[in-house]
C-alpha cells in the first residue's frame, strides 16, 4: 500500500461500517494487510462467534516495556439520525472531515496507522504496542479478551494511551459505570379489583424514586472531585415501562438504571443498596398479596473507572509530548480503566477530536486535530528512539 497520510487512512477506515451489531473483520483485514505491507506482524484475538476480532501488533523490541496505543474499531448506529452526507463515506469541507467514527475514534487509529512506517524506520529503544478492540460501545466487551492475553505477557507495557477524543488534552481519570435491568413481576387484574393484585408499575416507580433519591443524596453528601464536570457519583433511571391499558393492573414493569461513579466510590455497594431495598422493602409487600410476585436484576454492562496519579512519570511524559497544559477528568467511560485493572499499567486518555461530536449525526473531526495527533505521535516516536 505504501505510505498513507492520516486523512487518506481515515477515509479508508470510515468506509467500513463497523457498527457494533456488525462484524469488524473487513476493517481488521485491512489493518492487518497494511501492517504486513509495512513489515509488521499482527495477531488477531477473535470473539466466540468468529465474526469479530481484536488485533495486536508490536513494533520495536518486544523484550522491553513499551507503550500501548489503544483504540476501538466499532462505532455507534446511525439509526434515526439525519445525515447531510453518507455517514460511511468521509466528507471534507471547511476544515472538517465528517463521517461516522471520525471523532469516536477512527481518527486516532488512522493517525497511529499512518505513523507505522515512521516507527519502522526509527531506531526504537521502546516498542509500541498497537491494540485495536471490538464492541467498546456496548460495554467494553472485546478488549477484555485482549487484556486477558496481555496479562500473561512476560514483559508488560509501561503505559497505555487510549485515543478517545479529548481534543488532545491528557485525561487521567474517568468514572466507572454499572447498568442494570430490573423486571418487576406483579399480578394482573381488572382495575376495579386493583387491591387484590400486585401493581408492577407501582413497585417499579417506587424503586425508581429510591434510585433517584440515592443520586440526590450522593450529590449532597457524597465524595466530590472538581476535576469532573459533574463532580460527584450519579444515579440515573433511563427506562421505565409498565402497563398496557388503564383498566388492567400492570403485571410487569421494566426499568433500566445506571450508576456512574467516581473511581474512589464503591459502585458495587451502591448497586447492592438498590437490591437490598427491593428485597427487604418492596418484595415482602408484594408477596403479601401474591407469592408469585418477584423482582429480578440483570446486569447490562459495566466498566471500571480510571484514576491515574498525576505524578506518575508516564503521565508527565505524555503531557509534555502532547503539549497539554493541564490534566483533566471526564464523566464518560473508556477502556483505559480496564488496562489498569487487568494488566496493572498506568493509562491515560488522549486523542484527537471532541466528545461533543461523538455519536451525533454529521459526526466530524477538525483536520487540525488530526494534524495535532500526527505531531504528538511523531514526538512520541522521537522520544522512544535513539538519535
């Protein structure tokens, strides 16, 4: 394929519809071939279906702790969004490149891949590990298999840069998340006989109020970290559905809720508080009317928070090379916390583009941001090489 600049590489990557519900193998094939043409061997780590895969490649001496450059290949759906251009065909105008995944986060991947020839030519004293994952958008699914292998490496990386869009600022912390689905099962009856039945919508609503009240308590009394835009742990109910007709007591109610917690807060304890309220307060009242009543919790997704110390030497290096004047923390989640939790290496988030553009119709990235990413990687390569 020869050398390819970042914008041309990004055009190729955008052309692959890697929405999480689809396979990412065509993109992985493209990347593997690009690396092979550059003289770099890569390894695929497939999912259980064989329809998706992670990809890992090491450039430079494998017996020395290196730097992971990590990105996810999947993108969110375009369903229900009105786009002015084809979302899977890169469009350039007014200093911007638009297309699904330009900001989140194929822009970073394109910059990394276009930098591979420079990595190959450099006399690297510290290797780069390219780590591409699948299904980040549906719960950081794929990277867990990749990290399970990395945890067994004899020589583990010294640090990880996850290239989610941060406008090239260095992010050292993000919140963790746990989301769950609750199915409340009551008993149906004609509304004229409502006292003889268990109204699932009522108990779903009571559980919703408990969760929201817990969130308000966390806002008033909980731990705070002012580096976050929302400085405290949050609780949120996003789905509440129950009932079909006014004259029928609802037999079932569903609610989906989540906690987004500061890394220092015990997110599992918060989930347990909700379960305890359901088990100890709501369920006895329901079963006093019907023994068949039930409340069932199911995990939807989750990932750990990230909390990397600002004094860490790896953080200082990335901050200097990225020309990031300050360190920050964000409320949205990434795979970075899993690198720290699973492999035990410090991680930061730093990549081109803005999270404000992610997941939206006409998603775009500024060409200047791609240039800044290229310049950052060039400095990183120089810092990892001998003259």
